[in-house]
C-alpha cells in the first residue's frame, strides 16, 4: 500500500485544493507565519535582553559580595553615632577565621593618582589587591601576566596596568609596556602585565583605566599602615553571601566600637542578589513573551480550522462521490489532515526562518567588540519545538473538519449543490 506522503497524486490534490482560493489560503498561512514568527522572536528577544543584562557582569563572580566600612548610626561604648571607622588587615584575617563558608577573599586599598612614563602622563585609580582578586573579578590579559602570591610575599615592586593606561603611555601595542618602569604617584614599578575588563560592571573604576599593585607592597610604599578600604569575597557552592554576612559582622564588631545591630555601619554589595533579581525579571519577561506568542499562535490555528471547515463544505459533493466509488473513511481523514499539516508546516517554517533572520540582525546590532554576544537567537531545539507545537495544533485544528467529512453519507452528498 502506497503511503500518502509518497503519493504524487495526493500532493497534487493538496496543492490544487489550497490554490483554489489563493487569497484565503494566503491569509490563513500568514496567520500561522506571523504566529510562529512572533513566538520565536519574543522568546529569542527575551533571551537576548537577558544576555545584554548579564554580559555587563562578565568576569565578576556571581556569588561575590563586598563589605565597605561606613558611618555608625547607633551610639555604642561611649562613642556617639556618626563615627567613621576603618577596616584593617587584622579584620580581614578575623573574618577569614570566622566562617568556613568563604571561598575567596581579597582586601583592597585604593587611591587616585598619576601614572607617567617619560613625558607621557595619565591619571587613574591605583588599586592594591591580593591574588584572590583575579579569581573574583576575571580580566582579559592583553600582554604579560597577572599579579601573583610571589609578588605579595616578596614585596615586589611590580604593577599591572589597564589597557587604556598602556595606550596612553606606550601606544597601541600592549607588549611595549612589559618590562618598563612606570612612575606611579612618585614611585617606580615594573610593568608585568596589561589587562582589560571583560564586562561593563565594575567596582572602584574600570580595569582599563586603572593600575594594580600587590596590596602589601602598596601599603608599605604609601605608608598606609594596616588599613584597607574594603574587601571582596565569594562563598563556597551551596551558600549565598547573605548566609555569611552575620558572621562577618560579628567578627568585625568584636574589634570595633560598633553596635552588633548597627546595619548602617556596613555597606554591602551582594552581586548574587542582583543576579537573582535580574533572573526573576527576565523570567517574567520570557513568560509574558510566551503568553503573547501563544495568543498569536492560537489565532493562527483557529484560522487553519476555519479554512478546513470551508474546504470540507465546498467539497461535500466531491467527498460524496469518493465515498460512493469506494473511498474509505480513513482516506478522507488523511486527505483533509494532509492539507492542514502542509499549510501549517510551510507557513510555520517560513515564520521561524524569518524570526531567525530578525534575531540575527538584533544580535549583530547589539554586538560589542571583545564582549560576548547578547544571545538574540533561537536554538535548533527551540525552533523544532515551536514547529512541532504548530504542527500538532494544526493537525488538531483539521481533525474535526476531517471527521465531519468522513461522516458525510454519499447519497446526501450527491444531493448537495
């Protein structure tokens, strides 16, 4: 028995039926085309918007937080509120001992100053960091290497400079900066690396416009004592920064005249909360996009059902003749369903193709050199899923008209005008 899909006459009949009323077929097909395209574009667009948001945080650990000293708001131990206090190296060590949930921790000291080489001068942030810093905030190494624990341990007078600083002092080739001694706020440091920022978000200025020194040598060179400006940390898998903040507060309050309940004495930046909030927002946007797309999809499927009803009504006499000469009910059902499936498949494939082209254009327009793509795209699995849903619903839309056609009695059909 020849299957309908391999029957050339069957395909000719489908084409003749759908082309009998070109306007009606086009409008129905356009409804399916637009429903598929809308669903695909809205889904891919929501993913792209989320990608644009999250790529700003590329390079920054998603489980990172920072603790910054502030101003007390509660009088304590004879000190009035409004007292400013400072973090120390001892505080950082105390915090590390207070909990085993902290994975990485880097104290940071920062100053704004001048950097010069020969007659060329520029200004920017001068940051002293520990080796863990480069695991908390990853950077792109354009030339040379990162600062390491050996630099810290041996009080090495070395520096890493940002790409923009390198361009100002040494020109466009980052290799030209390696091995040169740069005057940083009146002291000379050997440049061992040139780095640039991966994403857009930053703490204490952009990497490209900054200079980085080993923290301990910087504190000694600029007579900073044991004070640090703030510290950044990440937590071990399975925890969030907010889980360790109470232990951090207790460890610091024990060494300073700060009331244990004085939350305003600390500024905390919890990147994980930003990621979580943004994720919830874009999940809502994606659900809204799917809801709107599903509405358009249903409208297109209703159009398929309507055109199948009309086609069956117009072909009542023809169907009756077929039944009279021996056509089985299954043959009638397959014929009507084939027409709805072909219309759905062709229009749906065209809609997905159009959506992919639009998403590709959006991705190209939002591209940033050296930064990951925003992700305005539809995966192959997503495209197949959308098309499969349309085919399933399109087939269902043609099922009721096909059953009606199958139930037409030959005698009654022959009388139809």
